[in-house]
């Protein structure tokens, strides 16, 4: 298996969800072993931010990466598109402080990337194989990463809103191309009753029915309705996929999440890296050996937030 980048430059421009300003980004092919790196082109100093867990600054309703001087917000849907196609090397030039929200999903990013195509590079690709079960808990919320004898990333996600519309939704996705096609166009969402609180936090200034699903009691306010009956849990899987890619490599393992969000996924990735025996690198998806249940159960790590 070889590393890959995109074949040619792609540009996007649009309103941002939280700051409500217009920003533009360029996805630029990058050499082997470069990784996914964001660069703010409207500042002079320290403008390179690698898309990895140590760059994460905060996770209030979106994923923000940065350093002492600059930050770039709402990277998760773009990261999900990059993860969906397992792109290893990419430079993301950003004019602004936030990635454009577009339609609230990773649809436009994914379609443009697929249309441009990929450049296979000579360097060997690395997968991060989960070796040990890691659980991160926050009250009743939890996320678990565990080893799998299959050769893929599986995400099992459950949300329970205790409301009249979203209610409880669960979905399992195997992240191959078919699985990614089931989530890539699922949009971000919020409850109308939470909007006042969100606006008071200074967030969602660019939010509209063009880029988010808004749920009011037992209906959605968007005229076109939902793209899928369970679009909500599909979007949570999309967010999770984007945040997991902050480990810098495609993951081979099984992720189970209940009522999670950006913060919980970030904690999982940082706990994974703090445990050297929790993961290993594989050069190909096919080199995974079958393992017995006892192999996995004796290695457990539980983290309580
Ligand atoms: Zn999202």
C-alpha cells in the first residue's frame, strides 16, 4: 500500500458556521511523508499547523487546531473527507480563521476530491492498528477503541436526545468506500431550543437552514427535510471519523461511541498516543493476524474524565 495525495489543487469559498465570515481554502497536493498540514496564508508567522492531536486547541461544538498565535476552526468535515479517502499528504491553505461550512456536511469536499482524483506516491502507507482496548468515559457518555480481527475501521455510534424527533438513533458503519458513501453528505444539526444559548456563546453566527438541520419539537425547519431518517447519527459518525484522523493515520480498529462528541474523540486519540502498547503501525490492511479474545481482554485501559 502506498501513500497518496490529490492530483491537483481544489479551492472552496463560503460562509463559516461559527464566526459568520467568508473564508476560502485551497487543497494542495503535498509530497510523501508530509502529512495533513493546515497553513494560514493571511498571517506571516508560525502559520503551519499539522492536523494532529497536539494541535487541538478546543472542541466547543467544533474542532479547532492552532498554536499560540493562530487557530483554524471547524476542520472536522474537511478532515472527514480526507479520512474517507485515506489521503496521507495534503496542504490546506486557509484565508480566514475557519473552514467554510458549505452545506454542513462533507459532500462538496468529498465530491471535489473524488473528481480531481489521486496521485499514488512511492512511500509506504502506514495504518494505525489498535492493539489494546481503551475506554474514555464522561458520566454516561463513552467512547471505546478496541482491536479488530477484520481489516478495517468500524464505527458504532448511538445518540439519545430524549426528545420528540431525533430520539434514539444507532448506526454501525464500516469505513470502506461504501460505508463512507452512507455518511459523507449528512449535515450538522441543532435543536432550536439550544440556539439562544449557542448564540450567547458567540457561536453559529453564520448558521442557517442552508448549512444546518434545525429541529423544532417534532419537525425539522428545513423545507427540503432530511436526507436520511437517521441523518443525525450519520453526521455524528462523520464528525467522529474526521476527529479520529487527528491521529495522523487511517485507523484499523473498532470504535464504539455513546452520546459522544468532539471532546470525547480527542481524549480517545490522546489517550491512545499516551499508551505505547495500545497501537502499532501496519504497512498494509492485509497484514493483520487473527487474534483470540484473550489477547484483547487482558489489555484494558479505562480513562474517566
Ligand atoms: Zn459536524
